[in-house]
C-alpha cells in the first residue's frame, strides 16, 4: 500500500508540474519556453487548480454518495449494511437521522474511526455542509485514507464518501485547455440587484435551491454585450455558471464555472474566461453540481478555459 501511495503521489506531483511546464501535454500545442506575465499567471492558476482537484480529499477521490432516510442505518462495506460503502471495514457504525435534521453517528468498536482527526469515543453529533455556523464533520477510517461527510441538499441529506486511493484519482488523465487568449479577459460592469435577492438554481439531480443573487455582470465581445447572473456562495465572491457555443462540443456540456471579485468603487470587476473551469460533475458521478440559469447560456463561443475532460481511453489514444 505504501508503494501504491508513493506512486500515486509522484504521479500527481508530475501532473501539477506539467500544468506549468508542458502546456503541450494538455492542449496539443507545441510547448513554448517564453511566456508573457499574463500567460504565466494563467499557468500558475491551472497548476493550483490541478493540485486542488487531485488532493487526497479532492473531487477525484469520491467513491460514493448515499441518500439518507429518517431513522437509523448501519454503515459499512459488508452486504448486510443499510448503507453499503465502496470502501472501509465491514461494519463502520450506525448513523441516525431525525425528522428535524439532527444527525448522529455511533462508531463500531474496533473499526478505527476518527472524528475530525481525533479517535472516536461513543456517539457523536454530525454537522452537514449546510450548517454555516459549524464546520462540516469528517468521519475518517482506513487509517485516514477514507472518510465520509454529510451533505445537505434542500430537505435531504446524503453521505459523501472519499477514498484517497481511488483509481479515479490515481489514474487521472489530466485536463485539456483552450489556448490562453487575453481577448477573453474582460473588464465587466456589475449591476446590483435589490439586497436579499435570490435566484432559483437547478442542480444535476433536478433539485431546485434558492441562491443569493447579488446582481449581474455585463461584458462586451466584438461590439456585443453579454450579461451573466452572479450568485454568492457565502465567500463574498461572484460565482458565475455559464454555458456557451462550445458546450457539448469542445467543452463540458452542462456548464463551466468562473469566479470574479466583487466590484470596485466604480462598479467594475474582471471576468477572465481563461480561468473558466469544469464543474465537479465532469469528473465524478457523486457531485450535485448547480446548473446555469437560462440567462447564463450565452450565444458566444468561449474558446478559453478548460475543455471537457479526457477519458482514460482517450488519453491513451491521443
């Protein structure tokens, strides 16, 4: 196992370095030794993006998502569990969900469970990701290589399971990109909505959730104005979800994502589509990605940012 972990770590390290030093590996374009400061900035952003994606608790380590019903369920990898995991000991413990959304977990003695990095001792209350006041509880096992957390979507809860040794992480095929194009970096105008405004966003599971909608950003390309609704996930950044004329062709069909800073005193911000990236759903079936509102489907081919992901067989073919 140690040998596998070392091999995985080396492979991921090489991938991160490659994002900066060998753009040809992801775009097919000839590698260039001289880069402008802006190009270097984008390459550094790409390397950080790959680093986040491939970390042990990143999106590539997901191996399961299990929706919970009110009541108690035994959790573990054995077939006699109500919630059967793809990884871990045969019996991990018992999870209880009450009608008011209270979650608790009682570890199985000897299962090697840790709660937020500390050895488990008796029944503990779990915090889901929807509770902004308290950090999400991490239940880890398999000597810390695997874990689960609880996510809250609408009025439902689910276990999201990770495994640092998952093949989806160790055999990651990499990310392809459009060429870096400064013409897709725009000075955009922010137009604020009434304070407290929300917008209904549908996720890939068909669930509808209201999200904070502070306003829109408008940019111009080739003399035409384009406007995107922005949402705020609670980190005081403008989160932009968009689809465009490349969606389903060169880029991921459902959407791409992009962050922009809140506007300056003059109401301006920067929208840089070279930092447009694929949603987690492009890499895993165990994510609940929000989809762009209808107005964020642009009649424009945004040939910048990430292309749709490589598949393992496609990586070999290319």
